[in-house]
């Protein structure tokens, strides 16, 4: 990653916003409606920002939304970029570095994920305690951007333990049931085979998806504290005797959006 690239992109955005955001939120598949809750909104399309690709997945609006939520200045990514769309890994990290450059200190990253833990059910919200990168890729490969962070960043607290515990307490307080677990990233875009899901379960994975990990690596690289929440939209391959379909992902996300909105708003 080149610091000039980050500066070109972030300077474009800084010229168009009035407030400095404190918190960044990445909204996963089917969860984009949270951005509708913001007041004093300012929308900037990804396609208008220098160096950013465009999001091509259904359910991802493809824009930054700036505004206020619970009187705090936030920026939401209404849709994200995926490796399986053909994006370079540095393109997945760039929005994180942009948000860092415009002021965020904390990041809430969300996703739609398949349940691997057989005690889970569609509609559960899982607080991510840690992750396993099975995609075989990393956004930090290549020349290090020293201005953003160290060559060899520590990942022992990738999902900030204090924020994980605080999120659990908040969920209890507002009456939202949550589970906790390990998120595993595969490259996609195909869903996993039953054998792959069995392997993931044996290795300690609780949920599986095709995003999040590159963003969290980049956030840790540039010293942003992270909390992660997975919406378990379906049970992974081989658990139930039925084929997997992105339509189910969107339908389940839609059913739990109110619960998800309550939790994230309370966290903010």
C-alpha cells in the first residue's frame, strides 16, 4: 500500500464532510439498512472516490454514509469489497486506511456468515472472538506502508477483548441474545463443501464467510480497535440436507435487521 494512494482517497473525502467520524462500521450482506438511521447524512459513492473499486454484490449499496448515530459522528460502509469479485487485496484494505486517515479510532465490522457450530441457528448474532484466515491471502503482502503501521503487526488481540466483553454486557442489558465464536474466512465465491465444513469445525471454527478478515488485519495494522459481529444467516454445507443459496442469506438478514440495529446502536 502506498501512502500517496491513501492520502489521495482520504483527502477527496475530507473535502466533502463536515464532521470527523469517531467510529467506522462495515455493513455486511443484507445489513445495510442501519445507514438509514443516521441523521445529518452525507453519502459518498465508492465509484467517486479515487482508487476505490466498486462493489458488485447484491445487497451492497457501494457507498460511504457519514452522519450521526446516538449523537456520535460515524461513517458506515454500506457494502464492502470482496476478494472473490476480482479485487486486489490492497483494495480491500484501502477503505480501512481511508477511515483511519479521516479520524476513526474504533471499527465495528459485520458480515453474513454460515453457521458451523451445530448449536447455532439461522438468525443468531455471533460476537467474533477471533478468526482463522483460510483464504490464503493477506492485504499486507508487499511493501509495508510504514506510515500506517509496522511490518509485522501483532494479531493477538485482533478483536479487542475489552470491546468483546462490553458488547456481551450491552446485549444482555438490551435483551438481545448473542453467541460468541471463531470466524473462518474462505476465499469464495462458491460455498464450502461438507468436507471443508467438517474440517473447519474440527479446527475450532464456529462460522464461515468470505470477508472481514482482510479488513480486520488492516485495522490492526493501523491501530484501530475492532469489534466483529456475524449474522448467522444459514447453516453451512452438510449440516442440513438442503442446498445453499444467497437468497436465504438476504432473507435471514432481513428478518434479524431490527435486532442487529438495536445491538449496533447500543454499542455506539
